[in-house]
C-alpha cells in the first residue's frame, strides 16, 4: 500500500528497536524519512544506546525500499542540535507531515533510591525531549498546513508500575502533553495522539539489569527466565510484543485512515491496562 506517498516523517530514536521499525514501515507506505538517534551512551543508563552503525542500518533498510532518508546523530535533550538536524532534513526532503516522538530510555529502581541524575535523565529525555521534538517540528507542520504527530508513551504512562517511578512520571507527562497539543494545534489541522505500548521486544527491556529485577535469585538471568514475569502484565498470553505491532498502530495514526482521531491515548498493550 502507499498510504503515505509524498509524505515526510521524522522519527526520533530511529537507530534500532521501535524507532527503526517505524522508519522502515513508514517508508514501506511511501514516506521519506528524517531519522535521528543519540548514537552514544547515556551515563546514568546501564544498557547501551544505539550506535552510529545501528543508525546506518536503518538508513540502509529505508533506502532498500527506494525511499529517501536523512539521518543525523542528535540528542533530544539538545534543542538547538535537534532543531538543526530536523531543519536540514526538511530542507533536503521538502517538508514535514508526520512526527514519531519515540526516543526514550528505561532503567529500574525503587523511587526513593533513584539517584537525582537517573531521575533527571529520564525526565530530560522521555518528557522534555518530546517537548523539544514538538518545538522543532511545529513550524514545519504549520507550514505544511497539517500533519500527524505520534507520541510514544507506555502502559507506565497510564498506570503506576513499581520500580520505574521516573519512567512512569515522564510517560504520564506525555499523555498530558499530547492532549494539550491536540487542542492547541487542532485548528492548524495537526493531529496529536499518544500511544501506549506494553513491553516490546527491544533492548530497553532486554538487558541484564532489568532481567535481574525480574529474576533476583538468578545470577545471570536469560530471556527465558523472565518471560513468565513479563507475561503476567498482559491479558493475552504474550511476554512482549514485537516492534512491528506498534508500527502498525503508528501507520494507522499517521495515515488519513485516522483523519478524525486526535487527542487520543491509544493502547497497543495485549490488555495490560484493561
Ligand atoms: N520496549 C518497551 O518495553 C517499551 C514499552 C513501552 C514504551 N516504550 C517506549 O518506546 C520508545 C522506543 O523504545 P524501544 O523499546 O525501541 O527501546 P530502544 O532502547 O531499542 O530504542 C530507544 C532509542 O532511543 C535512542 N535514544 C535514547 N536517548 C536518546 C536521546 N537523548 N536522543 C536521541 N535518541 C535517544 C536510543 O539510542 C535508541 O535507539 C521509548 O520511548 C520507550 O520508552 C518501550
């Protein structure tokens, strides 16, 4: 299908995981892509971020679909750097229609034991980084006379989950940001929706520190050791969904099939919030 022919989509955190999947699936429907990722570690996060090679692989996959892609290493915490990267992409590709504010970090710890830096990095990236993405994107969407914005929250954005207070606070913030932007930008024809995935099969959950939280009695827990604990979050018998499951919702919201959907908070959660 070519539901997004002639459109340009901006995807943050596009180096791997859901962001790469969104970039590739948006391209498969005809969109050209502006892709950014931090491409270096975040010191308070105890698993690696995407690398430059990961981002280059996203570029390869999009180009293999005969779509254009502009990629840059950029940090959503850096408003000027992020704006510069997006502006360059828009100048090259001719406009902006779709924004996937997807970049984010995880991490675990009891609320009272989180370091101030760990708290701040999650708020700065997962909440303020999305605000920066919106600030950078708005002039281009406004120029185009409309668009579709998709903010990636989480089930932790609509319910409390122990051991991720910082993450839950930031993701709850996105629900409020998304609803407010839907109201402020509606008259410009810009739709803003927030998606709420359950656990997704990416490095954000598949890392040793997270595994240790779910299997504290095993020294080196594996994917198999934690699958049951993760499945207990969901109504459907699945431990984690695939990035493509989230991309299908992103494609729907990005397309005219969702032309009268805005301000919504949409689960793709295997029943986790039921
Ligand atoms: N994996 C899950 O279980 C899950 C569930 C619900 C929501 N989410 C959310 O989905 C989004 C995508 O995560 P994912 O699951 O693909 O994990 P991931 O770790 O594979 O991908 C996140 C990407 O964001 C990038 N990134 C991190 N900090 C950045 C920054 N400051 N600037 C630019 N890029 C940055 C990383 O390098 C990485 O490529 C995140 O917002 C995450 O919070 C994840």
